[in-house]
């Protein structure tokens, strides 16, 4: 009986010694490293897109303001022409 308990304990210890093989661990570690690199690249790309969006938004605001002033100027000019006649 004592030998069976010792044998069972020994088998248990050896089977739970390493849950993941070294090959699997190294593969997962390499994939994790690759994902971190991709994540950092995506973050940089996101920052670049945000800067481009901000520049376009600023340009759109300037253009729409210029367009509004031009419309107002044309309206005033038309009113002056029609009031003179």
C-alpha cells in the first residue's frame, strides 16, 4: 500500500511538473512579442491618422468660414445692386 501511494505521488508530481512544453512556451512567447510590435505600430498609425484628421478639420473650418464670408459678401453686393436700381 505504501509503495502505491509513493508511486501515485511520484507520477502526480512528474505529470504536473511542467504544464506547457518548452516548444509551446517559446512559440507563444514569440507570438506575444510579434503582437506587441503590431500593437505599437497600430498605435503610431492611429496617432498619425489623428494628426491628419485634425489638420483636415482645421482646413475644413477655414474653408467653410471663407465660404460663409464670400456668400455674405455676394449677398450684400446683390442687395446693393438691387437697391440702386
